[in-house]
C-alpha cells in the first residue's frame, strides 16, 4: 500500500475521466511534441504535466494509487495521446507500461519506496548498446550485485526516477550465464548516453542507459523472472503476456487516427496544383479516405476484441479460479492482431501522406511527422512484420517460440 496522500491525489485526478484529461491538455501535448523533436526527448515540463494528470499511473492497481485500467482502456488512453503526437503517445505507453510491469513480482517494501512518488517513471534499456560500452556484466557481491551494463531504447530516460534491468539481459561473470536476479537503479545510479538520433519517434528519448560499476543492494533486487504473471494483483492485465505488445499497437493506431484527421482537415482547404477542384470534392479522395477509415477501424477492432477475449479468459486470480497463463488458442490471436495493427496503420499513413501530395512532405506538416512515426512504430520487434512469420509457422504445425508465452522485454 502507498501513502494516503497518493490515494487521495489519485481520487481527485480521477474525478475527470482520463480521456477528457488528455483532451484538456491537448494543446500542451502538441507543444511538447514540437519541442521534443528538437531536443530528442520529452521536455521535463511536459513529463511533469503528464504525471500530474495520471498518465504514468493509470495501469497501476488501485492500492498503488493507479486507476486499474484493463487492456482495452489502456489502449484507448495510449491511442488518444498518440493521435496528438506520436512521441508523446510513445512516452505515455512505455512509462505507464513499465510502471505496471515491474510490480508483478516486486516485494511490498520496494513497491512502497518506488510508488510513493506520484511522479514515478521507470525506464528500461534492454536493446543492444550503441558504441563502446561496459558490456553486460554482473558480479555477485555479498547480498547484492555489481553491474556494468549498457542498453538501448530506454524511452523516457531523461525524466525517469528509476531504471529497470532484467536479469536475462546480463551475464554473471562467475557462471557465464544470466545473473539470477533483476535490478532497479534509482535516478543518479544510471547515466544517459546520447544515442537516439532518429527520424520516427524522434521525441521519445529512447537513448542508451549505462550502469558502470554500480552496486545494487539486496533491497533493490527483483526475481530473475521479474515479469512473470502476478499472483498478487487481481486485474488480468498483470497476467497478460501481451501487455508490452498491445501498448505498441495502440501507438500505431493513434498515429494513424491522427494522420487521417490531419488529412481530412487538409482536404477542406487544398486545391492541388494544376487541378480545379478541392481535395474534398474529388472521387479518388473519397475512396482513399473511406478505405483508410475501414482499415483503421478493422485493425482497431481486431486488437480490442482479442484483448477483451484474452483477459476474460484469464479471469480472476488463480487462487479464485482464474488462470495464471492463457491457453495458446487465446494468446496467438492477440499477438497477431497487434502486429497486423502496426503494419496496417503504416500502410494507411503511407497512402494518406502520398494522397496529400507535396504538402505531406513539408517539415511543418503534421503528416510528415506522422509518416515517420508510423514507420518507426511498425519496426518495433514486438509488433514488426516478423511476427507474421513467427506465428505463421505455428499454423503449419511448428511449436510456438518460448518467447511468446512470457514477457522477455518491455
């Protein structure tokens, strides 16, 4: 349990439905997205505003000062933020997601230390390091561990209060195998290495984080299988192995929605060079926007429906008759839906941008950024086109990869 003040603040914030909160700060989030493009991470003032509105806590359980949203509701929140700006949406999903993931097997004392801070934001860099780095070494030292590690894709790290490192990503110097623990580093115990210089999701701040010769005391340790399904918190989201997957799909859906809305606004104003009629009066434009809407809504429905079915299938805690893990027949459609959403949305935004003509390539056009963000979202390993192949193998009788049944990265 967290401090009474945290719960009271949550109750006050939650008086306004979360989608209304996002709409209420829309202009600020747009400004944050513009600034983030320049500095390549979310500005501190914007992160604080988002934390103030509960955008990093909504996936936490009620007893930890969260709003205990199910997968469908989380997707709707991330989608709404991403429709405003892709990088803002990415930071919303990754921070709310990792905050909720790390509690699955975390002990109460550490939970209280971390989540008694309303502005809590846990980042996590687990990708391959960019450039020279201290490796992935872990060494047992008394009851704790000495870590030398650098990992990439630590979205939101500039505003993070903690960094999470999963044990399977390390190498125990004594055994040559992964360290049999996972690790939490408070702010000041991890360094940000400036490596995120991308086009898409440019403002997400997904730089490297480095922990060089850092000692992790026993009170900051998590189990090796730190993201294993929770047997403590009742919401099936904490047993849902696609938590980190549906969030990425939600970003793609939101960016796509934003691009369609941007194009509809443009069509009311633009007469293409050499033509006599506005975009809004052209039959081809009617066809393309109709097709785009249908593709987006079909992809969105596929994601939401499979997540509803998966979490209903998991049900209450195992101690109350529910399931700790889903059966494969309920799991694979949810993974497939998320990959399909990302790839379909990338295609829709491509078409929308092309239909807009030269306007879509101008740096001051939202369509230009939405194109970059849609492509970047669709490259994430958890929702990339490669998932079609990995799942397709199972339809032909091959066994599913072990990675599908348990989260192995955020």
